[in-house]
C-alpha cells in the first residue's frame, strides 16, 4: 500500500499546500506594509 509513488505524491501535495500558505503570507505582508505607513 505504501509505495514510494503514493508517499511521494502525498508529500508533494503537503509541500504545495505549505508553499501556497507562505505565498499568501508574503502577499499579505507586501500589501499590508504600504497601507499601514
């Protein structure tokens, strides 16, 4: 059941979700700093 293909795919999806969250944080920071000043 736990072959390298399935495990790798699951890990890839987790990495993608983390990257999207980091990207959202960067966008929030970039857009919030100019409006606060």
